C-alpha cells in the first residue's frame, strides 16, 4: 500500500531497512551491551498536548492514542485523509485505508466524520483544515479544527481527550453548517469482525463468550432492517479483540447507530473489520451540533474478556465550556 506512492523510488527499500542498521554494530556496542532499563511509564503524562504538530497524546484505557488536528499533504497522496487526517490514531486499533471509492464499506471511515451529498455512494472527510490547540478550565486541553469538505459546508470539530473518570472514552464535537443536503457518518475505531470459534463474522453480542456486536451486522445495502440499527443515544459497539463503540451525547439526537461492515483488507492489520458508526441526514440550510463519545478498551494478556464492556455504560460528561458554547 505505501510502496505504491508516487514518491517511492529504487532507494525506498533501503530506507525501509534502516530498522536493521543495529545489526551492523559489534556485540560490545552500547546498543547491545547497555543495561536494560524499565519503561518509564510512571514518568509519562497521561495527557500531553503537542503544540507544534497540533496533536494531543493520551495514555489511558489500556492503550495510547493520538488525537490529531489533521495534517493534509500538499499533493494528492493515495489515501491521504486516512493516513494523516483522521480524528484519532490508536496503538491498539489500527486504522483503515479505503480499497475503493464507493459506499461506507469501501471508505472504511474509522475515527473519521464522513459526509456524502449523493445518497451515500461517495464520501468526503477532513482534509485541508485550520487548527489550534485550546486550553480550558483546570488545564483541560482540546483540539479545534475548521474544515470545508464542500464549498458550502462548514465544519468546526473539537477533539477532547479521555479523563481519569472515563479512561476508555474520548469526545468529538462537530458543528456542521450546510448549504446542501448531506448524509453524515461518524465512525469509532475499527475492530476485528471475526468470531473466534467459527472464523465467520461476529453475530449479535453474546454475553457468554463476550463477543459480538450491537446492533447486528447487516451491511450497508439494507440499512432499514430494524435489527441493524439502534437509536444514537444507545450507540453501537463491537467486542472481539477488546471492544470499541460510539454513542451520541447530544440532546434529542436524530442520529442512528449502525455497524459498518468494512471491505476486507481495508485495515492495515486485521483482514476483516467492523466500525460502529453514527449516521444522520442534514438538510440544506441547517446547522447541527453533534457530540460523539468514542469507546475503546483493548484486549491483552492481563485483560479478562468479560471486562471489555465494563466502561460502556459509564459515559463521559460533556465539558461545561462545550455545553455553554452549544447553548449560545
């Protein structure tokens, strides 16, 4: 996927081999002979704003992740929005790159807000944007970005990191003003969709094996099946190698929670994935506020699968400064 970029050359494989340069140094070199030191996890901050790249790093909820303000490239790189402009990148849940250009299945919009003006065939996401790092009361940080997926659509997005009270959640707030009819899709992290026992796609969530999805996987071509959707306030989740999910926090939401069955091999690690997603429709001339809370609890040797969804019902509280801004 990356070797297909137009900037690659015959020298690119040499650049890829830099990770093995340590093999060229002798056994007595400090790289090999230095005493191993413990990882300084206790010295690292749980939330750290990165001023110059415009990111926030977070170490909570069993993984490290990056909230990104978006760094669009100056030329049309393949999958640029997926590689550089998603809302979040996780050390546990790998991101996806579209293998095609039609429908949510092919776009695989994990950690991304997508918008479509043609009924859901093609989708646009955050690319070029202006962003800033904000500090609010009690040293709470947020990332703000302004972007225009279409000439008559303006979006302001705030990304708010986890708190120690709700370590498995982060919040996205979108203010969307549109001059055209739109469909929207706000996706959580992508997660493996393979049932451990059968090798087939996940079924409805089973409390006995701690795997499955809610609502049921239907696919993107028959979204009106009742079993395949839920109110946005209930949200959607998938549990397999850990659990991920998304829920709407705005009052009286009209968004619908679904499970998007991403195209095979769209993810960089998992061959088959699903993406819990909030979907909606916005009419021309409207301005909407959407507040999405994104859940993630990775698996691991010390993690009991029965605890994957322990934090799902303990949802984050919207910061007062966002609440005041929405009211205003």
